[in-house]
């Protein structure tokens, strides 16, 4: 069953938060947008490039009212050790968002990203009402784009705020479209070739 348009599965898990272990729940972020992304394993190759890219862009997500959470099947102890490893040695350094342990793989199963015992690169944008509005899943060797995640978050927020829809390649500031046969004509007349 597709998760988009559905209530995001609740979870309660141990995470590394500011160098300490803390229990985090999805419900802790009610009223905020959440970028929840899964990755296969700590101390691998593509994973640190993605996690540090999200860490570097964290302020941009916060400006949009969104929290970020990274999840893998590794333990919180391994997460902490990886954060204590410098970036120039394949580590993460300190992360500004929760680094969640899914050791029992329940979250990976609930979000339908578990494959071969590890999580695929699943990414979910959950809105401020707890509904999954966007989901992508990449295979193990394919890294994600933080810029595209930011753009998708802004599109989700624009649709929710305006009631209009975002056409292909929409970026903030671009025209949106009324989602009906007559209303959409203004967009098509302006942008049709």
C-alpha cells in the first residue's frame, strides 16, 4: 500500500541528539513538517555524503518549519561513534538533528523500505498534520539531492497554503495552477507553446 496521503506511522526510538541518547517520537514533532530519511548502514560510502549534506542544509529546513531525522538499522552506540569520527575520515561530525536507531527494523518495515536486512534510501516529507505528502525510495548506490528535497518541501507547503498545484519543474516564485479545467487555462495560456 502506498504511504503517500496516509498518516505517517508513529514510532518511538532511541536517537543520538546533541551527543546524548534520547527517545524520540514522531508525535514529538506534531505541528511541524518532518523530513524523515532512511539510509542503509553507518560507516559506508554514499551515506555520509547524504547525511552531512542534510546537516549542512539544516538551517534551510528549519526556516521552512521542518525538522530532519536520519534513520538506519545501526545502534545508537554506532551512530555516536560515527558522529565522533571527523568528516575527513568518512565520519559525520556532530549532527544538528536526531540520528535515529532502528536496530529492531520496525521503522524500516513500517515505512516499507526494508530490503535485504537494511533500509533502502527512503525519504518521506510528513506535513504538519502528520500526513505523508511525498516519498522517494532510491536503491543502495544512489544518493539523494538535498536541493530537490527542499524544493519538494516548498511545493508541499505551497499546495497546502494556496490550494493550487505545482506544475513540472516548479520552483518557489514560479506560477502555480488552479486544479480545475477552467482555472488551469490561465496557466496553460501563459505557459503553453
